[in-house]
C-alpha cells in the first residue's frame, strides 16, 4: 500500500531532499574524519603495514560507516549517493581553495571514500536481521 504523498518506492520529494541533505552532512563529516585534509594519521599505519593496508583500512571503515548510517537512519543508497556528491563537490572546492594541493590525488581518494560509503549504504539497505 502506498502512503499518501509518497511514490511506490517509498520516497517523496520532500523526504528525498531531506534525506539527501542528511546524507550530505554524513558524507562530509565521514570523509573529513576518515582522511582529514592536512592531518593524515593513516601515514603511521602505512609506514608500518604499507600503503595498500592503510587504504584498505580506510575503505573498509567507509564501507562499515555506510552500512551503519543506512541501518540507523533508513536512508537509501540513492539519497546517500546524491548527498555524497554534494558533499564531495563542497569538500573538493574547500580543499582547492584552502590548501592549494600540488596534484589531483585528493579527488581520487575522496571519490573512493564516497564510493565505499554508498556501497555500504546499499549493503545496509539489503541486510536483514530476521
């Protein structure tokens, strides 16, 4: 049964925009926490275990955060992707303006973090506890 004002997939326009806004805030904070610009604490792990292990740890944590966010809020992966894109653009603009990085590595790194957050949200949406 479809609720009044909701589409068949359970998302109304206002709710979808609100959910995407919440997801944007989540993605922005998660990206900054997982790989803080200018204060990359993962370098200590990379020095011990290697770059692949450090990047794998970040990707794994982003995946887990995406699952937890989707399960806790009920926000679907589409809204996480839409909000995440907004957060990505805002974050990349802020890094470009504030830090003037030498190369484009941050675009790829934060894009990968966003992809893991969205994949986690998709997993969180299909995992059942029945």
